[in-house]
C-alpha cells in the first residue's frame, strides 16, 4: 500500500535550502516514507494528533499521516535546532 506525499511550497523552499548531501539523504527518506509511513525510528510528537518526526542526520522531517486518504503531508524539514520552533 503506497501513500502519496504532499509537499507544500513552504516545505519545498526548506528542502531547496539544504546542503546537497543532506538534500539527497532527505529525498531518499521521503521516497521510503511513501512505502512505509511509520518506519523504524519514527517518533510521535506529543500534543499533536497523527504527527511524527524522523531523523536524517542533523535534520528532522515532521509529517502528518492521513490513513483514510492514504497520504502523508510533510509539515517541516529543517535542521534539528530550528524544526520545533
């Protein structure tokens, strides 16, 4: 069962600002996320409904899982010091 990824323009801008090495790793992780929305290492965020985060080196990807419509909405992709602000 494959989920569709939704990447808003604001998140696309965050992705474009990443260094090349980190960008490639994040893209690989996003592709894997469409096949498995809750991979090993995904952590549910407290106080948020259906919102998770995964690590990619020093960067974090925050996303929401909509199981009914089989889609994943990426909400942020930034360095770990900035992603929770």
